[in-house]
C-alpha cells in the first residue's frame, strides 16, 4: 500500500471517529506510519485537500447509482414523485452501510454538511453533480417559498446525512432495508410538508 493511500485511510478513520477539525495533520502522518512530516502536505496540500481526497474514494459509486435512479425517474415520471426522488437521494448512500469503509464515509458526510450553510453547500465545487441534479428535479415540486426561503431541500439532505451517520455508528451486518425505507419516508415527508399559515406570516415579517 502506497503512502498516499495510507494517509487517506488514516485520515478517514481519525476524521470519522474524532471529527474533521479535531485531528492534527501530525497525528494523521503518524497513524499512517509516515516518517516524513511533510508527506501529507506533499500529497494533499492541506486539511481540505486531504478531506476532498478521502471523500472522493467513495463518491463515484454514489454518483453512478444516483444518476441511474434519476435517469429512470425522468424516463418514466411517477404520478407521485416525491417519494421516488427521496429514494433516489437516500438509497445510494444507504448502500454504503454495507460497504468497506462506508460507515466512516457516512459519518464524514454528516460532518461536512453540518460545516456548510445552504448557500455554501450549493455553491461548493465539492458537491456531487447528482445532488445538483436531484435539487433541480425536486425544486419545481415544492412551493417557491420552501425552496428560496426555507431551504427545504437542504433540510432533507441534512436529515439524510444525520440519520445515516447515526446508523453508521451501530454494528455492521444488520438488515438495513427497513431503516432505509423508513428514512425515505421521512425525507419524502420533509419535502412534502406544507408551509403553515404561521410560518408564512413570520416569513413576511422577516427580511430575506
């Protein structure tokens, strides 16, 4: 195993267990068995570069699976679209509960989304293209105020990542079908929640 991969695996474990910002680069170097103190900077530049590389190990399979589900959705749009779209977001991630290193990846995703505001996440070049595509498909199905003021899609993303991270902390080898189906139900409900009169009135009095 080369030094670059050792650093990525060490970072993945330490970031997931202790937090992205709570682990020093020196600790990662040591955990990867790197004698050269500058090895991490040589390969990744800085902490954010290392984090992007760690996440990029897992992103391609999620991207491929989500694009496949979105392709199927667009080819034959269902009469009730929100739950299938919720499933297209959740299922490719939930599959990582059974993948090597997948549970650490899910715990890292939760940390990443909690570090970002809705606007920062939307503008980030790190956000996978399938998430942007999913946003574009969901947006027209929601009240405009739920998209532009209440950030309903961001809430659905955050709920997904948080619940998957919580599940990832439990033991492996469980049948995850019920958990996954229920999480899809929850995410679909978040998307479909009507804007109450109280919320709408409060938005009128609050500056954008």
